[in-house]
């Protein structure tokens, strides 16, 4: 499995690791299926939702690693 970075698109993450959806929901990203959020990078989503990108990346990568 690949490592998720700040530049990874949210839609790509959800395609390869749908189990990460609750992490995005927990930061307030409630429209994961809408075109805008599916095209956002992790960094963009964190900026919009006031979340520390490094903390979210750690959680997402841990969830993917299992």
C-alpha cells in the first residue's frame, strides 16, 4: 500500500482505502462523495477544516497500514 501525503487526492484515498472515511468525517468533511471533496488534496481539506495535516496523515497512514 502506498504512503498518503499532503498532495494525495481525497478521492484516491477513499478508492484504495475506504476504511479511512470515518477519519475524514471526524474532521467535518461530511460530503465525501461530492465532486469538490473527491478532488481535494489532504492538505487542502485540512486547511478548509482547520485540522493539522500531519496529525491527520499519521492517522490515515496508520489506518491503511492496519
